[in-house]
C-alpha cells in the first residue's frame, strides 16, 4: 500500500501561505505608518505571489512527470 506523497508544490505553497498569514496577523495591526489600503493591498499581493508560485511549481512537476514517462517509453522501445 503506497502512501500519497504531498507534492513539493503543495507543501511549499502551504508553508508560505501560513507564514504570510501569521506575519500579516502579527505585523499589520501594529503598523501605523501605512494606510489601511496599503496594508490590505500588500497582504493581497503576498497571496497572489504565493498562488503564482504554486502554479509555476505545479507546471514544473507536470513537465518533469511527462519527461519521465517519455524516457520510460523510449527505454521500452529500445529494449
């Protein structure tokens, strides 16, 4: 029985999401130098960056999987 392995793209993105959320919850209420709009735009931009990172890592994993499948097929044809 094989365990489902958590993909690197998922755990990296989740770790960053947790980090951004904790830092925002801790730092945003204490920052009185920025307006509320700037605070929330910074917070939203951080989430967008994490989302884009997740999408890029997923695409990279998919390409890696396709490359492995092609190599297996080529090795099978050669033998």
